[in-house]
C-alpha cells in the first residue's frame, strides 16, 4: 500500500552520489524523513507521510539499520496508524552489522579478479580493516575487473567498493549492487572498541 518501487528506486539513486560531497547518505535519509514529518505537522497533508515511508524503505533497502532512525520512523508509523511489523516486517528487514574480521570483509568483496585490480584481495581486506580500526577519516576506493562504465574521468569496474570512514562509523558501499554495510569492531569484555560519539 505504501510501497512504490519506482519512488524508492529514485530516492536510492538520488542519495547514491551524496558521499562525494562528504555527506552520509544514512543521515541524509533520516533528515529527509524528519523534514517530511515537519511538513506533515504543518499542513496535515498525508502525502508527506507516504513520502516519508518511501524514504524509510530506501534507507532499509540500502542496508541501513532501522534502529538508527527508529524514533523518527516510529513517529511516522504512529501518525499513519501502523505498526513497524505491518510495514517493515522484522524478518525481511533484519539488520546485522558486519563484524570487522578478515573472513567477513573477504566475503563482502567476493571473488577478486587476479589480474585486473586496485590491489590484491588480501591487501584490500587488510587496508579496509586498518582504515576502520585506526579511524582514518576519508573515502577509500577498492576495485577489480574490467571497466564497465566511464564518465567524466570517473570509472565503474566490475566490482567497485568505497569505504567511508567517519568519526563515529564506517560504511562499506558496494557500488555495483547499491548496498551499504556498516562495519563494527568486535566487542571486548563488554566494551565496544569501535567508534565514540
């Protein structure tokens, strides 16, 4: 009822290049939902809430956890008179962060072309782990395979990954599949060795 594949895909495409401007697409989507709720509160126009739901679907389809925006998202659902389970069943949208281990990162990257690559798979995995552990803020590109698209000096390879390391989180984006994976360090003795706010 509230899902529109075309609208959700358009939103995902719209936030696809946002990281180039040093913005976090996860935060932009949450802020968009906040703005739409504010517009609804000011106008009582239910279309704003429906658009907010499209943004939530786009957020979830990109791989972000519902929990990060649950207060805002739950407000939308309450105003629509729906529960989380009705619109976003836990089974379908179950989110689990990727623990920062060699095997997990290697699995995300998949089979790596042995000849056409930015670096060997082992080196790429180590580089990702080190950049996250050392909290080296920035954007890091990893790729392999043939160039499948080139435009204005930018290239898309058969496998293209970008690592975004922010002050409080790290996200690995699979460009080809348009998926985001939040990377978390393993917990030690009940304390999180990851990011601090």
